[in-house]
């Protein structure tokens, strides 16, 4: 009967009411009908559904969220991926001779410094991450370790922040150098803004100095370390959880490159400077502790992804896995343990006596097969025995047997074309995958989209997210990937947010993520859509794929305050209409753009934005712009299913 009604609806432009009586919208035709059943709650929403995945990829931390402005700040960066060190990102000023110095290091974990020799006025300058972004009147805090070279009479150093075209933005002077290491601090307040400033040091007298641990942070950094504009971007997404720190970064190419959290905590100058698989040197200035802090800043649960003894090219033998099991247990103790536990005490020592909220532990990233299954079981059993409250996440790459407990979550990743996301993937979770939960840990339109994303890509993701929302009894968590790429270092594209030196801009996908997160609701309602379909074909490295796409797609939830929220996606490149069975006042949010490949860029950072307007739903079919996401929020008072 229902099928028959839907067929009639398609022909005669009808809207079906929640009570299953049929009402014809007089004199109107619609391309699709959407029927929301407000009488029946399917299930409560997954409370943590929308989160974020923060990988140390493409200078997302150093050169991104980590507000440090000095690059190669402790002179430990190597030459490309090689271990030989260079003075990358440092340039001589005047006729100075600048060489790496290992003669008397500050610590054996930070063995290199720079020796700068020359006449008064010669020196060295740091160019930062593609220039330093400084803002008029926002003080920058400088700290550095210095000593006069043996026998040298240099006692002072002039410091300046200089704009790209060289005018001085701020100056300062350091005095009292001796031949012993000493740390100096100085505040530099720029008298103008510049996106490509540099930090220069000039000898106050003829001679030589040795310098190390050079650091410059804007004083408005959140918690003294995170770039404010980027934290605001993240906060606007209202993430329920934050998965970190990778991705492939967790695995590394070989085990020596794998992420080991214990090398990322404590004194920032003693942390491992590590070659990142995404082609840069990582300081681990945002290490395990700071990631947990960032979760706290955002009010997000922490989901730590730990190396499981597997890298891209090597696997740790089973008889050497104890260290990895212990790392997992210690990571949880560090985050959540009491201050009188070994690792809880270290957390307190590092400035955070209160426990963090580590809710999830993922064991491995994109690992799979027999080798993974045995390593997963080893770590998972140890964690389950000691920390049953921590939810575990497992990978499913080439699974050969069940490894999970029904309490666990499986991490699924999707990188495809917009067509794939609008097509088959919208129904990916219509049938249960098993008796475990699903974490869609990484997804993004990566094919047929530009460097900075595209409207069509974002709308493809929106269609997929409708499917996640409709099936959130099974899909418990989901996160777009990757979150950040420095606009000048994009080995992976597209990304959600692009830091530049002077600010940031976001891809169209960011707006979609934000709108879904703002409109999560509390209970999932039934929704039926009757729509035409269209066919497309894409060609990628996977070959040619045909897609059948439902033109109009929808999902519906009810909020805690009783408001009904309906999300509708028009996947077509032309306007469509939809007859909806709800009546009353609504706040109508529409996200679309001028063309399928529309996107924001460094030169036009705000091209794509949602519009919000009041609307009255009176039975007239809704207009759905081409490639659009429409969200209707209807307060209960004015809501009826007539
Ligand atoms: O998100 C980029 C990469 O894609 C991640 O590092 C990896 O997990 C996936 O293959």
C-alpha cells in the first residue's frame, strides 16, 4: 500500500502526512515528496556522532594549530627526510657566518644549536612557516637560549620583527650574555600587521654567539599554545570527540618513524623532532598531553589512536609486543589515572593534575589481516581487563576473523567521488554490519574535486551524512578527514581548514560539517523520500564506476526542545522542488554556491556561506537550489503534520 501511495505521490505531486493519510498539494507539482513521521521515534541520536579527526598532516600542527612561529626552532630539522641537519628556514643577516654547533648542547636530547659569528649588526633570521603572520598590537613572546662563544666579547643581541618589505615592526635588545647558557625572554609588539614577517637577531658587538631553543608565540594563543583563529574554527564545529594524532602518522613508513606518545610529552625542548610521513619535520610541540588539552578546550572526548606494532612497511614480532601493550595501558593512565599513579603523576607534573577525558582508544590505523588481529587482541584484552570503561576502536582492513567485542567500534574510511557519496554510500549503513558500533573515522570526497574542495564534493558528503544520521543506532561516531592543511603545504587534498600565515579559510565541506553538528537533534525520526534518480559514471584509479543517485535525499530528527529538524539535499545540478508533509513556521538554512566547483581560497576566503531565513511551510513545494543542503528547523509550537 505504502509503495502504491508513493508512486501516486511521484506522479501527482502529493505530500503524505504522518498519519499516512494522503494530502494533495493543490495546483502544484514537485520533483520529490518527503514524508517525516513525527509520531514515531526510531531511536535516540548517537550522542557523540559528529566529531573531528586531527592528524599531524600537512603542517596542521607545526605551521598550523600550534602557534609557534619559529620554524626549525631547536636546529634539529634534517635535510628533507634525511638525517643530515641543515639550517633550513634560517638565513644569515649581513655577512654573518652561521653554522650548526654541537660543542656544548643544552641537553643530549637537543644536541644542536647555531653558532653565529660576524661583525656588529651581522646576524641570523628565521622565516617561520612561509613567513610569520603578525598582527598590529598583538604582542609576541620571544624566548631563546644564548651564550657567548668561548673568547667572544659579544654581550648583547638586537632583536627585530621585520615585515617582508623590511620595515621594522618591533625591536628589542638582549643584554648580559656570558659564556654560560642562559634563557632570555622578550615581548615584541608589532606596530603593524604583516603576513610574511621574519624574526631577526643581530650581534650587538663583533664576535660570536651560540643560540638554541628559539620560540615566538602570539600572546593571544589559546592556552598559550594554540592559534586562536584555528581553535575558533574547530569550536564552531562543536565536535563531540577528537581523534588524534593520525592516520598514517601513527603508523609511519617504518617502525622507527611510528608515533610513540611517550616521546612527545614533557619538556618541549627534549621531545623527539621527527620526520613526518607527510614530508616535514614535526616538533611534537603539540604532543599527547597538548592533544588532550585541546580536547578539553573544545569540550570534546579524546579518541587516541595508538600504534599497534605495525607501520606501513614493518611489523613488530609478537614476542616484542609487550612495550606496545604497556604503551596503551600507560596512555590511558596518563590521561585518566589518579595523580598517585605513575603516569597520572607525570600528567600532574606536566601541569594537569585533573584527569583528562579519554573516552576511546583506537588500536592501529588502517591496519588489518592476521598480523593485525593478533596484535589487536593482545592490546585489547589488556585494556579491557584494566580499563573496561574505555571504548575500543578496531580496524577492519582485510579482516580474516572477528576480533571485536560487541562494545567495540569498527573504524571505516571512505575516500571517493561526489557521485559515489551521493549514490551507493548513502545506503552503506541501511543494513547492520554486525553487533558492534561503527566509527566512520575518515571520509571525504577526494576525487573530482579541487585542491580546496568544491561545492559538489561538500554536497556529496552531506548526502552521505544523511545516511549516517538515519542509521545512528549503528553509526556512533563520524569524522571528516583531513582536518587541516597549511595552504602552502598540501600533499593531501582537499582538507577542511587551510591555515595561512595571516588567517585561515575553510572548504565548503567545513560548512556542511558545521551545519550537521549544529542540528544534531535528540531523536531520529522516520523519513520517506520519493524522488527520481539519475545516473552518472566516474573514472578514477579504481576504474570506471557507474552511479545511480537519488536526486533528493533527506533525514529528520527531533530536538530536545521538541523542534523538528529536516535536512534535505538536492544532488542535482539544477533546481528541484520537494513537497514536505510538515506545516508551520521554520528557520530555513540553505547552503549552496554559484557552481559545482565553487570553493573558498586564500584570495576569496568567504565565497561560500549558508543563508538563514524565516519561512512558513504552507504546503507549497520547497525550492531546492542546485547542489544544496537545506535545513528546516520547526519549533514544536508551530509544527503540524496536517
Ligand atoms: O586522511 C589522510 C590519510 O588517509 C590518513 O592518514 C590515513 O588514515 C588515510 O589513508
